[in-house]
């Protein structure tokens, strides 16, 4: 699966466990969880079926504020978001916007390279923690 600007990882866990692990990894790295949106529950509330589909909104003002100071339009894409979903075959996926894609989307965000790189590394780390079985497990 390929969606422009989206980094997608397969998960070794079901959707609920993947999302729980993601939330724990986010807070474990000093970021705040701002919202957890369960699209499947919202769909069920209006009588419509939807496989597990959940969004986590999270961030850290120390990382996001310098980007917005440089280019305020990036605020539409911050705080960060990650989507966990189950596909029609029962596989679980985690996706998030690539920070470099976000920077390009907003005209390159001058002088923000270190923040983009740090954001990229943090997202990769929390995605890995949420989706991969470690040797200890």
C-alpha cells in the first residue's frame, strides 16, 4: 500500500493493542496524547459498519512550535497524528505523515531541518514500539 507522504507499517498486534502500545510509546518519549478518536465506534453509533479505525493525536510543543514559528501554515498538520486500522484481510496497519512530506507541503519550512529530523526519528521509534515484537516479548 502506498499513499503519498504517508509512512505505513504493518503491525504484529491487533488494532486495539497496537493503538494502546502507540499511546504508551508516545507518552514514554515525553509527548502528550491529546486525543484518541475511534472512527469505528462513531460509525457504529449511526448504524454503519467500519473495521477498527482509530486516530491518535499527540505532540510536543518544543518540537512543533519552532516549525510554526518558521511557517505558521504547518499548524494545520500539527499536532501529529497516527492512524491504526484493520484491513479487509484482518491485518493491522499504522500510518503517519512523513515529517519531510509535511515540510515540503508547507514550502520547505526554512531552517527547520533539525526539528524535522528529530520528529522523523521520534515517529519511527514510536511506530516501531507499537508494531514490532521485541526479543524480550
